[in-house]
């Protein structure tokens, strides 16, 4: 989709998406209410999916929008609204001594930058032979057992993990395990008295 | 094919990871902690895709398949994490992460 872009245009797009990503991430750090932070986080996800498309992995960008910006963030917004006691004036935003803790991510970022810029240039060189991540080559690389090991076993494990996570979340978030039985007996009593 | 420098992608990923770590370490609201973890996972995914551009052939696809699994793991993590937040908030009646320090009760 972005294959036809020339060098200057795609650099401009990368700068735009990168600035949007960084600004929205800073918005998560500085916002007062969790719902504002959620909107900022959705903006981060969308900008990162744009960068995926620029990096010739359109399938990953689509999955990012579908799963992250769609499903996961919808779940977060839903839980914040259900609990409805997410107001941050009850919980202090940043305590004074926490500003000292900000040194840790700052030092980590400086270390990252120092390490990345110290790498030899050919390690971080864009390879012209890298494949474009469309659906067909990704599916072939994941599931074709004839050409290599494939990832089908990992794929099945992820499916089982998601199933277990959903069952565990339902069991954790239910008010108590025998709630439906109580409701059932109440209903039966009401039915009998009627 | 892609004129974007992999170094710039890695720098952006490092910036997002640092911001996510700052959110996790400094904010006291438990929702912000969860969102910081999501930011850090996103940064690692971006780093994977950025590095996949420096390989050729099948290796470049491997760097794009790993984020798919990471996204699925993040979905499971958000699911269980939010259920635990609901569960503990019912008992403690607050979203302050300092109140979540006890292992009993």
C-alpha cells in the first residue's frame, strides 16, 4: 500500500507517525483521568500501526488496529467505566518523591541511545531482500510444515492460553461462584409463591 | 524497498519503552500501571519489526510473526489483569496500587 511512496514522502510520514506516537505516550504519562490516558493510548496504537504499514508489514498493522486499539482498549475503557471510581483526585497523580524515580527510565533511554548509536553501521542497515509481510507469506511461514518447522504448535498453545485466560477472568471477576444458584432459588421461590 | 532507517525505528521504540516504564514506576492508579505495561509491549513489538527489516528472506518474516504472538499474550494479560483489578477493587474499594500490597485478606 505504501510501496509506491518515494523516499522523501515516506520519511515525512514516519516523522508524523513518530511524533504522534511520542506525543500520545507522553499524554498517557501526564493525563489526570484514566479515560484520557486510554484515548491517548489508542492514539499511540494507531500511530504505531501506521509505522508498521510504512515498514512493509501491513498485516501486522491491521492486527494491531483490530486487537489492540479495538479489543484490548475497549476492555480497558469498559472496566474503567464499570468500576467508576477511577477518579484521580482520590489517588495522587505523582507523588513528589516519584520524580526521582523518573531518573531510571531516563538513564535507560540514554543507555539505549548510546548502545544503538555505537553499533556498527552494517548491523542496522535496511536489507533490500527483506520480504513484505502480506497475509500470504506470513501464513505460509507460520503453517507450512513442508518448508520448515512452522509455528503451528506455538499457535495452538496461544489458543489454549487465551481460552484459559478468558475462563480465569470470568471466575475472578464474578461476584461469587454460587451467585447463579442463589438467583435460581430466588426465582424458584418466586415461581412457587406465584 | 523501505527507505526508513532501522536506527530511527529503534530510537522511537526505546523512547516509547522508557515512557512506558516511567508510567509504571511513577503513577499510583492501577489502570495507569496496566497501560504502561501495554506501552512497553508495543515498544518491543515495534523493535521486532524494525529489526526484521535488516534481514532478508524468511528471517524478515520471523520478525513480523513474533509480534503477532506478543499481541495475543498481551490480550490474555489485559484480560486477567483487569479481572484481578475488578476483584481487588471490590474488597479494597480503591484503585490506588499502594492499597494492593497485602497478599492476605
